[in-house]
């Protein structure tokens, strides 16, 4: 096969491959560029579709073109947010997410402490109601046994603590 025909065949295959991969480019609802081989979702304004097969590529309106509007102080609702606005919104979302994560972590720690407290209270209740003699070690290292009155008072304290656990 002559060299010229190989190059021509290669160029033809290359052109056919690029036509098979039709690309769409549009500005998404959050202001980012979206690339896909499928058309944008229905309801996407035609002004936000930057590239489609069979249509020349367009550039989005720059901030200098949009500043020529008569009301410079008010921003058009259809125009994408500026980079500074996107950055501020990102920082707010990051701050809110960090605060929520901190709050979730505190709640998880609180739940863990409550579960440990409840388990200890249940264990104490079981030992107090078992009928065996309950001993304590005092600060001086002496072993003393609880009287029935002390056991009843302690059982009442444990009962009140267990009300929070249910």
C-alpha cells in the first residue's frame, strides 16, 4: 500500500473518530462549566449552552460586558455569580459544614458518655438488687459494708439516673 494512501486513510479515520464523540459544553446551575457527550438537561437556557454539535462554540459573557447594563448596583438573576461571590458562598458552606461536623461530634460524644453512664448505673442497680453484701473501700483503705438504709438510698439514686437512660 502506497505511503500516501496510508496517510489519507489515517486522516480519514481520525476525522471519523472526532465526529463520533460529539461534545456539549454549558454553564451549570452552580456556575461551573459542564462537559458531556449528552445534551444539557432540559430547561437549560440557550445562552448558557456554549458548545453543541453543529453549532459554533460561544464564549460566556465576561464581567466587563455585563457591567454595561444600566443598573450597575443590581445584578441580573440569570447571570452567573462572580468568582468572588462563588468564593464567599464556598467559605460560608465550608464554615457551616465545619460547624455541623463539630456539633455532630459533640452529640456523638454526649451520646457515648450517656451510654457509658447508663451501663454503669445498670451494673450498680444489678449489684444492689442482687441481695449480696456490698462493700466499699474508704479513703483510708478500710473495707466497709453498706447498710440496708445506705443500699436503699443508693438504689433510689440509681433509679433516678436510669430514668434519663430510657
